């Protein structure tokens, strides 16, 4: 059996992703590390193409990537992190777009990836017990991004991360804090909106603030939805002084609604998002930054580990987040203009 990328990584003392980047000449690898990886590859007579042919299944050289929405920024970024790691190992990607609940039902009923892939990467799709059994029946490695469960996973702590953002608003002095959420009817077993809402509610309760139903609006995780939700919050009997949006895209919509309403950010209303989208810095948005491409790269490494070694790692990988404070947040202003 030929040398695997995991064996090269072990000899060089680096991750499989670093081996992939080094051998492909990609940036963000030091000269010393690149030299060590090259020497390890030479000593083991490693080549990416040969390694791919010697992986455990070795039938299709393809990884199936299952996404709820192909047009959302988060999922595109995860795939962009996973793709170079997998392609460096000689594996192609086959994208499955679920789209809606009907598409999800068809996918798990038909399992169109059976016999077409050597591994499956599932993005932010929670599975029921029957669906998990269906996936296991494929008898291929599986890794998950964004959901903690029975399969090897990479994720962040959404509840704690959201709580950090809302706690910052409380520390600034805000008491009337609105929430632009993913709404109550989220498909695909997508738990992120509920976890981020849980963080919001926990902080309010801990600060002795009663959560007001009219200060929460459904933004549907889109820019247009965020704009509609912000308009709804502005029409509430008691307008919020700050808003936490469960995604940056919804926060972008909120900023647009506030601008069109003639309100100033952060003087009239502070806004916090979640993700650190590519445009967040341009729009001076305070947000929770999460390592999105890195989640894809690490999930790809989990699959390569299983393909190359035949054993899945135990437990999940939890990555850190951080609050990035920019110009969209400030203490609440009194009516007379004093802070």
C-alpha cells in the first residue's frame, strides 16, 4: 500500500492540511516547514495522486459535500476551506444542494451519492436517527461542520459566542436589546439559530432584563430578511437601542433599513452581527468572528484521516470565536444627547 498524506504529516510533524498547502506551493507556510514537508514526502516516496489511489475506498476519488443552501456566504466559505485540502489529496468534490425540506426528504430517501463518493462532508445539517442510519449504510467516512453529534465534527460554540456579543451590549448600558433571529421554523435540523437565541436570552435573564416578544423578529438569515426584521423592530411600541443579529447578512439588512429610516448607527441604534463576513469590516460592523474556512479545512482533514488510517477520530473539534468591536456599537444616547 502506498504512502498516505497522513504518514507524511506525521513524519514532518504537521497537519495534513499543511502538507497539502506545502506541496501545492500555497502561501502561509514557512520556508522551514515547507522544506521539512518536502523532505518527508521524498523519504516516503509520496505523491498525491498515488496516495489518493491507495485510500481506503479508492473507488471514485470524490467527496460528496451536502449543503442546505448553495448560495449562502457561510457554506461557500466552508467549501472554499475544504476544497484545497481534498484536491491536494487527489479528491474531487461533488456538491449536493438540499434547498428545502422536500429536497432534504428526497436526498435521504434516494441517497443519490451511494456508489458515487468515497466520503461525505455534511454542512450544518442535523440528522434524525433514521437519516443517520441511512448515511452509515453508505459505509464511507463522514464528517460534519456546525453540528455536534455521532459523526466526527468541527464547530463553534454558538450559544456562548452569541452570549458574548449580547453581554457586550449590556456592558455598554443597553437594556432594550432587539434580536434578529433565524426564526422559529428553520429547516434541516439547523440548530444554530436556536443556540444563538439561547445565548441572547441567557444574558438578558442574567442581567435582570425581561425579554420582550416585540423586540424579536425573524430575518431568515438573508440581507432582505434582516431589513424586513429591522423595520418590524422599528415599528415596535418601544424601539430598541441596540440589536443583535444572528448573522452578518441579516445585520447588513438591518443597517440598510436604519439608513433608509434616517437613523444613525450607533448614535440611535447599535448593531452587532455574527460571522465576520468579508464585508463586515467595510461596513464597520461589530461582530462575532468565527473561523469559517478553517472549519472546512479541519473537516476535510477528518475525512482524510479516516480514509488514510481507517479509523475515525473520537469526539468533536470546537474552534474559538472572538468579538470584533467596530464602529456600529456605542453606549445608548439619552434624548438630550448625553451618553
